C-alpha cells in the first residue's frame, strides 16, 4: 500500500525530525571553534547508524548527491535518463528546507551514498513541487496585498488632498476674518485716541484757565496780606514807641522809689549786707531795661520782648513800693517800740526776781516728771508695745487717707481695668542703658494721669479726669511699680533704682502718691512700718504667714529676698527724696524713725538682718550726712548691742545665716571706715 511505503516523503521527513542522532540535520553547518567543537552533537551525522532509517532499503540507484553512473554512460542517454536528469535539475533548484541556510547539504551527501532510489527522488520532486506551489500562492497573496495597499494608498492620498483643501479653505476664511477684525480694532483705537486727545486738549485749556484764576486770586490775597502787614508794622512801631516811653517812665519811677527806700533803710539803721542786697536788687531790675532800650535804638525788637521787660519792671516797681510801705510802717513801729522799750525795761526789772523763783520751781517739777517717764519706758515690754501701737496707728491713718483709692477697686468695671492695664505695660521693663526711653515713659504716665490722650500700641487711652478712674489709676500704678521693682531680676540689673526714680518723679507732680506708695510697701513688708509680727495663740500658720507678708508655698529664702528688695526700694525712694525739693515729707526724718524703731524691737531671725542691711544700703549714706554724730551713735548701738541679740536669735533659730553674714560684712566695713557707701545705682537715673 502506498501509505505503508517507507520511501514516502512525509515518512522520510518524520524519520529525520524524530531521529535522536540527527537532531541538527536540517541546520546549516558552522565553522569549528571554541563554541562549536568538531565532534559535538551539532556536527554529528550518523545516518549510517541503524535504527532511524533501518526500514529504508538502499540500492545503487538510490543515493544522495550526483549520480556516479553518469560518467560511464557515454553519449547515448535514454529518455528515462534524460527525465532523471531533469528531475535532478529540479531537485538541485529546490530551495532549502525552512530553517536551513544557503549552505544546505543534500541528504545524499550526508549519508555519502552514490545512488538514489527513484521513490525518494519522486518524493523530493513532490516536495519541491509543493514548495513551488506554496511560493506561488505566497507571491499571489503578496500581489493581492500590494494591489490592496496601492488602492489604500491612493484612497488615503485623495483623502489627504481633500483635507488639505479644506484646511486651506478654513485658513483663508480665518485670515479674512482676522483682517476684518484687525481693521475694525484699528479704526476703534484711532477713534479712541482722537477722543482722548480732544479730552486732554480740553483739560489743558481748563487747567490753564483755572491756573490763571488761581494766580489772580493769590495775587489779590498777597496784596491784601502785604497791606495788612504794613498796617500791623505801623501799629507795631507805635506800640514799640509807646512801650519804650512807658519803660522810661517806669525806670524813672523805680529809681525814685529806690532812693526813697535807701533813705528809709538809713533811717532804720540797717546793716551793710542789707544795703548790698538792695543794690543788687536794683541792678537786676534796671539792667534788663537798659539793655533793651539800648537794643531798640540799634535794631528792631519784638513787642513780646518789650512787654516782658515792662511787666518785669512793673512787678519790681510794685514790689519795691511794697517794701517802701513796709519800711515806713516799720520805722513808725520802731519809733513806737523805742518808747515802749524804756517802759518795758522798767517793768521787767521788777518782775525778774519773781520769774527766777518760778523758773527754779518749774525746773524741779519737770525733772521729777522726766524721771517718772524714764522709769516707765525703761521696761522692754512697754517700749516694744509703744512702738507696735504707734506703727499700727500709723498704718490705720494711712488707710483712711487713701480710702477713696482703695474703694475704687470694686467700683471700676472690669473692662476699664483691662484697658488701664494695657497702658501700664510701659513700666514692665525700664531701660538700664538709655535713660531717655525711661523719661519718655514717665511723660506718658504723667500725661495719662493729667487726663490727656495717650497713645500706646496704636490705641488712644484717656482718664477724662474722672475722679473715680483717676483714683484707681494712681492706686494700680503704684501697686504695679512696687510689684515689678521687687522682682529678683530687677535687683540684679540695678532696676530697683530706676523704679525708685520713677516713683519719686511721679510724686513730684502728684504728692498724694506718697501715701499710696507707703500703703503698698507696708502691705508687702509690714516690718517697714515698723511692726513686730509674732504668731498669736490659736492663730493658724496660713493666717500668720499672710499677716507677715509671706505668700503661700513660698520658700523662706525667697521670702527673705522679697522682703530685702522691699526695704531696698523703700530706702532708695527716701534717698531720691533727700536730693529733691518739694517732697511730701522730710525723707531723713522718715528714715531715722524707721531705723530707730527697728533697733528698738527684738530682732527676728533672717528678716531683721535682711531688712536693716538693704535699707542702709539704699539710704544709709544720706542719713549719715543728715544726722552726723547722732547717726554715728545709732550705728554704734546697732553694731554692738543689737548685733549681739541678732546673732543670738539667729543661732537659736538656725535660719537666716546668709542675711546675718551679709549684715556682718556691712558692719565690719563701717567700723573700719566709719562711713556708709551710697548706693551704686542711685545717681544713674536722674
């Protein structure tokens, strides 16, 4: 059967593809090299091995490659041989198997057989014919594809031409529209510029007209001003002449009164120093008049200068006239007294003996009364009780004086308090380098207290001179100053002296701030009254701490520092008051009373030493200058008797050693130099 023919082309190809030894039979040979050794599987061709093609019978007529019998055939070839040659030529012209190269080798050469079997040749021809048919079909398909592609290309070309024509048409329409709109815009812009030009021309004409009218108006006003100035100049000249005449008249009257006064002084037998004073007064009154009259002849003087000189001279003349009247009265009194003196001496001579007797009796009674008082005051308890009672009474009187200020705390609204708090932020930090900044803050506070508008952080504040608001502002201002001044940082930078300057400067304008300051400083540190604060029987520790100015949960060292700062501020305020005039009280007397009262009380551990040291550090030098020897005796008592008591109570309580040691250094330095140094910051702020 044909299907069982072992020489069938399909079976031959299947045998070759399924061969284990000829796995690379259809691939082109490669050159030998490192990647392709000579005896590798790729180069192996074992067609002679039995197994794969054992069913195929080979004869001499069936061989791969050229026919070896062609050489012995001669010229007389049969028709069959010619057909075989054509078939051989067709086989030679067959393309290589798919996947092979141009160097494809015929299987006959690989098997090295000289003869080919006719069935195999027929299979090869059929295979070749099949390949040719497939190639023709492929070529036919390619031709059809090419034709289809050409048609598509022509269609696309025509479509592209139509699109290009449409684009060109649209572009032409857009260009025409653009040209039309451009021409319209240009025409509108030209019209707008022409209209603007016309408006500018009209505006210039209007401005020229207005400018001419303005020049004409100002010229008229200037002429009127010149005429008015000329009239005022004439009037001023007349006034000056009148003032000069008045000065001459007043000068002559003053000299006449002066001569009359000198005659009266001579009549009263006044001393030479009084005559010199009167002569100086005359020179001070006449010299400005002579100077101004001399200047009037050389250059023009203002009406105000002449009026001021005339007013001064008139005042001096009235003053001189008053002196003359007084001297006349005094001369009459002197004459009367002289007559009465003789009568008085006669009457006194009679009473002198009797008065001497009465004086001796009164002296004895006074001595006995002093002895009785000395015995009563000699006891320690009575002495301390008197000082404490006086201090409490002084504090109660102080509260009554500022009762309106204290009551204002509950009467002013919270909103107003908040507003006032903003203006007081200026005192939170005084400048320790540029004192001009501090002066500006002082002027702002004075203006605010006087009821003027004050600007702070782009806001305007004013009390409007409301008595209630003013009372609250004064109370709150001094309270905040004392609070900020007692800060530890303020002491370290010398800022306490700055706040002392601020308080004294405010008191110079508003003396009632002195009582408010005393209230706050006494409330902060009751020992400055002075008071002796001791824990009463049944009194809780919290109430006792509150009474002596100690805050809740405040350490003893911090409490001592705060009390010392209060004493230093009190002393610096008094020192500043000693250097200024017109203060509410005599500062040396206040300081003396405090030091003397403190030394008369029993010392307290830590507190007494700290307060005494800081107070002397603030105002001790000024007290020494004011009282001299009396202050030296007071310091001798402090460094001797009082120091012994202080050291003893400190050792028993075992607290306040640091304050005691610092006070000891101050006392030792005083004993060496007999002088207390002024505070190093007192003159920094003036």
